[in-house]
């Protein structure tokens, strides 16, 4: 577990002042209503909490710090189920002849006999695969999950316990994605992956649309306030791009300064911006980082098209930053809420803390326009999905 602090930043000087059409076309108000309508029909649905870390914000010298915590999302401890459930729901609604703009979980389940032989396949570090397995289990479908080398055995067991077939392969995340795509093609399974490439765009868009529920909840919970900054982690970039698209659609608001955050060893968006040729570039190798949910070497092309034009900054940071975030959230200042956040979920809080508390990064904080009146929103995308590791870090 490295303790070296490394934070490198690329400011996007080609940032578009007006939102690109690609950034807003799939998050229209009608889509937002459709997504909310479906998720609210899921048994056990309730909004996840928004923590207001007032004391920490004051300590760091900013106005507000909000943390949307996904630790209690259903019983899965991660946001991924929002995308997986909506994508599967919409696919089935289309096949069953339901109104694809207004369908419910109950409507789909009532016709379960028509799709019980379907198999969904995906690659995952844990959270997305668990979400696919959870949704398939509740609908009576099958799921096959491939995980990259080095994946947590605890996360593998959590997927198996939901009735899915799951295995850890001898390759990185991107190799697992390629295997899932190959098996989908050969066995006529349905590939449910949130990364996109030419010919695989419909389902990734559905997944991204599913993430909108998290965002509509968060902005309702802020109670009329509006962030000046959003720090958003990226693996393949789907959640970050969905949030950026959502913000671009809010034309009556000043767009927040948007920062994309990645692990140093899997910083495919940062690398792509540095290459400066307008194309996405992959990071190869083992993608060795504790931030398993962000250990993705190839950007989703849909996400890349949105973020390269609309995000303000791209940051790559070392594992120490995620560890710092886990500890800061897990051991709050008196009066602040405690947030249980895993490695991938806590990195943005850790980054904000380091930028504002470590003199090494004073200049970078200024470049990111972090000031005394800044209102910062971060998303803790997962809880302690590996409880033993969480305790090891936080305690």
C-alpha cells in the first residue's frame, strides 16, 4: 500500500463554453422522468443520503462540501445497480411491447415467463457485476460475470451468492470486457457493459441514463443550492459523462467547474487529453491500483466524446489519495456525518482534502479555482464492498 502522494493535472484549454449536443441529447427531461419512474418502482427503492460536511468544509477553507453516499443503495453498497437495472428493464420493456418511456418493475415481472431463458454477460471489478447479477436474479434471468486478475475474492463471492456464474480471469479489466463481448457474440447472450465502442452504443447509453437517478436525488437534496465544483471519478467514464451531460442540460445554471479523477496507474482519460489528438488512448498493463472500480485502461467512446469537450480538468492521483479519503470520511470531524466509502468512492474526497490541506498543491488548487466561496460536490460511489480491506485502511 503505497504512501507516495502523486497528483498531476491537465487543464482543458479546449473546454467548450456551450454544451455539445452529444452531452445533452440522452438526458432530456423526459428521459429523467422515465428513469425515475422505473427506479421508484423497484422494491426497496429509497434515495441515498447526501452528507453535508460543514465542519470539514470550514477546516479546508471552502463554503460547502457535499458527499452523495451510495453505501446504502439497495443492499449492494454501490451506485451501479441504477444503470444495470434500468438498462435491463428498458431492453425487456422494448421486447415485451411496453411503453419504453413509462414502464415499471412490476409490469416486467408480470411477463417473466417470456424471458426466463435470457442470459446477461458482463465484465466487472465487482460492483457492476454484482448489480447485473442482482437484477437478473430478481427477474429470474441468468447472468455470467468475468472479473480481472487480482479481483477481490469477497466481491466474487458476493456475485456468486446472487446466483450468477462468475470467475476471475488471467487478464486485466479490458481483457475481461473483450471476453464478455466474445462470449456474447458466440452464445447469443446479451452484453450489458457500460463501456462503448462502435457497434456497442445502445446499452451503454441505457446504463448511463440509469445513473441519472443518483444525480436528480443529489440536486434535490442540496435544497436549492448549486455547486461551484464537481469532482467525479472515472473508470471507463460512464458515470462522469452522465453527470457532465446532466449539468450541461441545466442551462439556467452556471456550469460547475468539472474535474475528472483517475488512478495514476489507470488514467486513460488523462493520457488521452495529454496526447492532444482528439482520440481516446488506452493504458496497458496490470492497471495496478487499489481503486478496483476505476482500474479501466480504455475509455468508453461515448464518455470520451462528452468529457473531452465539456470537462474542465483531468487529474491522475496515487492510491494514497484514495486512502486519505477513506480515512477522512470514516473518521469525521465532530458534528459531521460519517460516510463509509470504499477505495474508488473516496478518492474524490481525498483529492479535495489534499488540494486544500497540503501546501504542495496550493498552486494547483488556485488553478482549479478553489476559493473560500467554493461549493464542492463529490460522489462516494461505493461503501465497504470489501469490509476487511476497509477496516484495514480506516482503522
